[in-house]
C-alpha cells in the first residue's frame, strides 16, 4: 500500500482558485446583455429593441384649414379733398382721432364765396323785375293788337321778352344755388365716420380744387375691418364652392385664435399670372380698433371637411426629398414612410396620403431610431416594457409581460 505524501496545506489554495474561476464565468454570463448599449447584438447575436412611443392612426373627418398671410385694410377709405379753392382758415379735428360722419374737419376762407352768393341773389332779383316789366308790356299791348293799333310783330316781341325773362330767372336761380353750394364747400366735412389721417395741409395754405393740393387728409372706417389675402391656386381649388359657408379666423404667431367670426365678402375670379394666386377678402368686427389698416395678420380659412389622418407634428420629419414618418412594421422593425401633409390642427399634422388605418407611427426617440432597427412600441405616456430577448417588441399599450407560473410543489419522499 502506497502512502500519499502530498502536503495537505495545498488543498485549500486549489479550492479557492477553482471557486474564483466559476464565479467569474457566471458573472460574465449574467452581465453580457446589461453591459452592451441598446440595439447592440446580445450574446445570441440578435439586437435589442429600442423602446418607442407609438400612436395607432385611423382616417377621420377633419376640417379643411388653409393658412395664409393677410393684410388689414379699412372697409371704407376716403380721401378728403377741397372742392373749392382758397386759404385754409381752420383745422377742427385732432389727427388720428375718430371722427363721426358729417363732422367739419377744415374751414376754407368763406368770404369770397359769401360775396358770390350775394351777387347771385342780386342778379336773380334783377331778372324777376325784368320779368314783371315784360309781362306788363305784353298785357298792355294785347288789346292794341286786337284793335290793330299796333302790328302783330310788336306784340309777339313783347310776349317773347316776357318768356325770356322767365328763363333768365331760372338761370339766375341756378347760379344762386351754385354759389350757395360753393359756400357750403368751404366747410370740409367727413363723408363717413372713422379714423382720421394726418393733415396734408396746414392752416394758411392755399389749396386749389381739382389739383394735387386739394388733398387734405383721409378717413378710414375700421369697424368692420377687412383682411385681404392671397391663396395659391391649389389651395383655392380645395375650398372652391364653399365660399359662402367658409369661416375665417385670425391667429397669433403661437397658434392662439384671436378672432373666429370672420366671413368672406370677396373672392377673386382670376389667377394672378405673376404670383399664381387668387385674391380673397374677409370681414371682421373690429370694436375698439384692435386691428389697424396695413397690419399683417395670419389667417386660417376653414371651408368644408376632408378624410385625413392626424399625427403629432413632432412625428413628421422633413428631408431633402419629402416628409416622412417612422412606423412599426409587421416584423417589429422601424420603417420610414413618405407622407403628404396639408396643414395642422392644434398640435397635430393633417396627413392626406402615405398612411392607412392601423399603422403605428413612432412619436419619440426619432433621433435614435434607424430604419430596419427593432423597436419595442408602447403607448404614449406609459412606461416602456422591458424588451424581450432576441429583439421581440414589448406588448402594445405598455403592458408588462406576465410572469411564468411557479412549478407545482413536489411531494416529499417518506
């Protein structure tokens, strides 16, 4: 019998080394997946799925909203001009103030026109006296012509003189009315109510009727206010036939609706050859002069409905060639899809083509998602479920996978 002479003190060191190697191997096996970035191949070679939020789209009726940039203008704009020549004596309004219709804005020196009225009145009185004299002569000669004391010619001349005097009176009356009218024009009034403009002529200036110097100021009616805007021919064709029922909104830069009570009061019938656009005009109530003539505003024209799909604006990516959205394919991988867009409603973009009912559109992590990469979709606002091994996507709606049932307890051996 052979006796073992190996020292017993080496056995503990050997056992410790074997145990360390075993633990190291187990640690590598359990930590392989956690040490790699998302989407990197796991130990089995399959990439991990990227958690993404998705929305399932379906067509629905949405309003046709066409956006344009318009410019406000007064519903009535009048140039105030001097209708008679003379020296401006007074300006009776404050520039930029609101003036009522019929109010006196300027006074032109009325003295020459007052004299013209008095002269015309005197000329009219002279003609009336002449008529009375002519009629008296005609009546006095009438019995004489019957007795053949005078010739018929003399009597006819007297009657013609009386009739001429009647016509002269009518002419004198017309001249008097013209003189009175010119006198009334020395008070320059506002034909409409509105906001007055800057005075083009000051007191003491000589103005001449029917020349450039006759322009004194302007008056603009701003309630209601008109907004004029162009529409591209393609946009105009989308709302053609709905002009009467169209609703027009004024929108701020951040999308807030400022006015929702506009209506179209003019629609062009020709396309501008230079711009390819059709001119339209809308009318808005404007109490308090919220909008001023010349102001640029953003316009939303709502006319009819269309069948379309809505997706969040952030899901639409603009490339050099087209606009695309990322969708989840049947194989659980990201697939780009080119789309056609129209406008947006709130925070959603209107998609007119490129998507169909049931498509899942990715709405986040678009910078990280690559076409063909596996994804783990979940509903927006829910925590992403853990991606299953081998790149399988998580269940729709963010539901966590159910745990495997525990094994049944084995009966103890007696």
